[in-house]
C-alpha cells in the first residue's frame, strides 16, 4: 500500500510526505493535480491520496473526480479508486458563497473519504490512515478483494448516531445484531482451524 501526497506548495508537500513516512507508510508525492493523475495511472500500489483543496490548474476536488474514472487493473482484476483525504485551511460556513468554500462543500457532497483542516492534527491523520489501510484488502492469488473500509465506516456512523441520539433501545438492538455477526465470524474462523488441524 502506498500513499500519494499532493500539494503545489513545495515545503508543505515535503513536510506531509516525511510525516507519513514516519508513520511507516510508503509515500510518493506530486506538486500538481495533473502530475498526481499521471502517477495514479501508472502506479497501482497507490491506495490513498492526501491532497490539498486549492491548487493551480487542477484542484483537489477535480483530482478526486478524475480519479473515480481511472481504469486501473492488477492480475487479480480491476482496482477500486483510491481513497481520498482532502486538506484545507478553509472552514465550511453554512451560507458562504465564496467559490472555494463552495468547492469544499462539493467535496463533502461527492463523498471524499475524509476532509481534514490545516494545520493537520497528526494523531488524527495517523488514525485516519490506519483505518483506511485496514480497509485495503491484502490480495493474494487465492484471495478475493473485499472492501472492508466502506462497511466499517457505515458501522461507525451508525454507532455515533445512536450515541448522539442517546437511544438506548437502538443501542441494545444494534449490539445484539453485531454480536450475532461476530458469532458468525468466530464460527467461520473456528471451522477453518478445524480443517487445518
């Protein structure tokens, strides 16, 4: 798995590249959206893109939209589009008509994996990358690619919604559902161990 950092400000790009390397990830960088797109076309190991919102030529939202239409393949078949973290110093003001704020709102509506505000919280970035990496399937010739990231994010959103609503009935029902699924997975793993022994 590889992370691509995209920022047209050289020292910012360099800083975030070195930071993510310290987290233990393989990292490459690009100083424009166009350069990043070329790299995504040629490097199938890139699974996560961290891009600035405001860049000359192709901004972070344009890069995200272009990346959704790339055809990337491995020997095992087609690859999903990379996950995106969008970096910005802007804040989403409800009634702002500023074109850059409108781009930020569009990014949120398009479903970019995560929007992070500068200066980036390093612990939050590390945790976000970890969660995204957990969703990147480790593919071998006998494994089928499975998207773990999307459903795990959905579960997190449901849990947060239940907590925010303080709905104890929903919490109990959801826990019961999760326990049933955990039991199913435990049974599956147990059956595999029985076959191996």
